[in-house]
C-alpha cells in the first residue's frame, strides 16, 4: 500500500491537468478488460519483445493494441524493469519516455465514505519509481567503489543541498546493512572524521551505522546531535526487552540530550529487576531540581515504590523532596 501511494504521488499534479481528456472506468470495467480472450497471449508477447530489448518491434506491437491495453502493457513492462541486472540504455530510455506521459484511463472506486479516482494502470508512476531506484542502485555502486578505494568523502559525496541528496542518502542507507564488518568500520571512521557531516539534514545514516556497529563513539555523537525521529527511534529500540547491559549504558548516556531525557528515564524506570548501576543512576536523576519529581513518579508507576520508600530513609535535600512529592502526587 505504501509503495502504491508513493507511485500515485509521483504522478504529480499533472494527473488533474488533463482530466478533460481522461476516460473514467469502474473496477468492473477493468476486470472485464483483463479477462478478454487472448489477453494473456498479448501480454506474454509484449514481455518477450521487452526482454529481447527489441523496442522498435515492441513499439509497433503496442501501437496495434487498444489504448486501454496499451496502458496495461506499459505498466507491466515498467514493473518488469525492476530487475536491474537486465537494465540496458534502451530500457532506461523507454522508462524515461513513458514516465513523462499521462495515463488516459482512470478508475473510480468508493472508499470508506469517499470516492477516489486514480489511473487504471499507472505506468508513468511505476516508471518513475523504477527510475528512482535504478538511480539509487547506480549511486550505491559508485559510493561502494569509492569506499573500497579509500576515496569516499561522505559529506561531499552526499551533496546535502543538491536535488539528488534524497537518492544519495538512500543509496548509503541501503548499502549499510550489507557491508562487511571491515567496510562498515571504514565508513564509521569516515563519518566520525568528516567535520562537514555536522550539516547532514537528519540522523538516518548515523542511526543506520549505529545499529550496524553498536559503536560507542557513534552513539555519543548521536546523543549530542539535534533530536529527530531517527534518534528517538534508536533510543526506543534500546529499551525493548530483553535489555542488554550495553543498551542500559546507552540509555543512561542519552539523558545528556534534553529532548531525549524523559524517554530515556522512562525506559530505565521500566527495567525489572533494576540493576544496581541503574539504581545509582536513577538516584542522581531523582536529585535533579527540574525533573527529579517526574522521575519519582515514573519509578513508582513502574512498581518501584518500595525502593523509593527505602530511599526516603537514606536521602535528604532535593532528592528526598522529589521522592516525597512524587509519591504524594500518586496518592492524591
């Protein structure tokens, strides 16, 4: 469903500029079209010409078909192009051409309280989707070649301000899970040494590297950077049971980031049984003038009330008041 929505959005506002020439069908019309005699044979022959890279014959064959069938065939062939091992310059040119066209046949269907109209066969959107992923595939090969040759300057290669940045970013993200440990370590060192990576728009690449390497240095950098959905997600994953000692260390380290402090404390408070190292850390958090009371409430809500009550006998000052006020808040 996500892929379909992306493809539909790729079609852009042009989908509505040509609405006057569009022909609207029902889902039943499309189903009837696809069940017509000889349909399968026509599709197979078009695929054969496509696989042979015979685009001159393919074009002649397509032009001999009814328009609705032409659009269906174009969508089938666009999807078939996702096999990048068989990509050719001719196939790429074919995809570029049809990606700029506007499907003529629309299908109107009823949703939950609304009507939706979209291309019956969105071949243009499919072609754009394939071309984007082909570009990512090419960029990934380029980046890996530079990495292997010790010539990758990550910030320069990513080109944060260029229109290709999203594709370049995705190329690196797709590559990281498949890197050999030595290559991953090399990329980690490149990231840490490249001072210009401070300007990277988000934490996606850093988090991908962190999750692959579990590097303390990368985690430290992540907690110091501006928080976004990627860093928050990385923190939340650390709190998923069973929680490892390394994850506990990173959750405690994450509290250096004011935006992540509450989430990190909440996750630490949910650990059962609570290790002594976490107890010692939480005592420090309980002594914080700004959020110590909130920490006491978190701990009590997670079943640590007996421990908090025992702390009342051994603590004083701000820590004592925060625990006392937190427990009183829950008993009101």
